């Protein structure tokens, strides 16, 4: 029997896979993490490894709540933000439900919604859930808080939910975050991965109405935040203000990188965050292959429906110089 089962979403951050395949190191510009993360000491008490985590994560939620001014019962946690996207969709979109995602955007929203049994809607007004990535991946566009609140007002007319993924907002402009808004028609997703450059740890958290959060917490697998992730998160959360320095250094490097890439004849879309969507005016498969031959990995945006674009992370200045040398060498 034929089953219309969705395929996995294509992701960046495949540097480790390349290393395992080729035994050669690459500079991974396909993973958009903070090149200048806050520095602080942290450790995981070895005694914690001998016990199950507290599955209520009460202390962790207290810490998150104190930073983001939310009650612990309005906070859920998970093994990375993608686990929470999956669980949210299982809770909210099971049955005859509809969702809306405006392309191009992060592919996990549509995949998770489809896995829950939902079908895409043609516009937000027809959707039980409307997904917004802010700043958006892969475009780098940041919507201001005022416009998002207007979108939320529209969703509330039909008692639908606005799902706002703010995974990159700590590296963009936290003043535009909706994390401090308590509303039964709003769910806000956060992650430490991008801001603190720790994709290997896997820790995400979200904010929503207490009844929705309770359902998400029941539905997620028990003990999904391990002791190492919890220990890191407890310390990182008190260093959120240190990201201000990261944002300034990223802005400077991003401006420099845009100037250099544009000088090669490419078009850089305006970005508010630590990556740049680059229009190359050609199919980028060969360009990506050529760059990889020079140990530079970039994000081929074909999976976003943008076959003539790449996404490049903003890395340290010395690394960005290597990117520019490789791009110049790959020009026809």
C-alpha cells in the first residue's frame, strides 16, 4: 500500500558528517551559530549522572522564568527546539487541522505538522496554527514586535495559534521578542543552540498558556533534557546579557562580509542576524561543490526552493577571509 509519508528535512551543520566521510576538516559556514559566544565556566556534577533528571525540571524552569519574566507553569523544555516543534504539533495539530508557513522558512514546521496529520492552508486566516520564524531562516528578516502583535490579533479572531520561533533573536534584537507576552493564542519557541554556539548539547524551551504547556510536558518523552544540557543551561541563562557584545561583533563582521560578497557580483539580502542569504544568479550546486573542494561548507538553499542561493554564516574575521578567498577562486 502506497503511503504519502514525508521525507526528512535538509539541514545545514553537516561539518561532522563531512569529517566522518572524508576524514578532512571543513570550515562549516552552513551552521549559523554565534562566532563570539559568551565565555563562562560551567560543569556538570558527576553525581547527577547517577540519577534520573527531575522530569518536572522545576529549578531549570524557575531560572528561565526569572530571566524571561514568565511563570514556570508557562514554560516547557525539550531536547532541542525541534523536539518541542514536534510535540507542539502532536498536541495542537492532530486530527483534521490546518497549518500555514510562508516560504521560504525552516522546513521542520511543515514536516512536524504533516507528521501530526495536519494539512497546509493557503493563508493564515484558514490555519489552526500559523508558524513564523523571527528572524526568519534563511532570509535573516526580523519582524518587529508591533507587526507580530497585529498578526496575533488576527489569529485570535478565529481562536487560532501563532507559533513564533525565536531561535535566532538573541543574536538579532531581543527587544522584538514576544517571550514576555502571555496569551492563550501564542506559543514562543527559544533555544540556546545558536546564541551560545552549543548545537551538540541540544536544549530548547518554549512559552505558552499553562494548559497548553501542561499538554506539551505530558506529551514529550520523559527526562528528555539530560544532565549535561541542564547544567549548561542553568549557567548560560545568567549570561543572556553578555550576548549584547556578540550582537555588535556579528553586526560588524556581517557588514564587512556583505560588502566583500557584493563586490564579487553576488546579491546579499539584508540580514539582521548571524547569517546572510546570497543570491548567486546561477544554480548553486556546482558552486557548493567547488567550495567544498576548498574545505568550505555553505548551505545550498535549493531545499528552501531557492536553487540559485546559498546561505553563509557570519564567522570570525579570519574564517570569513578564508570564505572570501574560496568564493573568489570559484568565480567563473
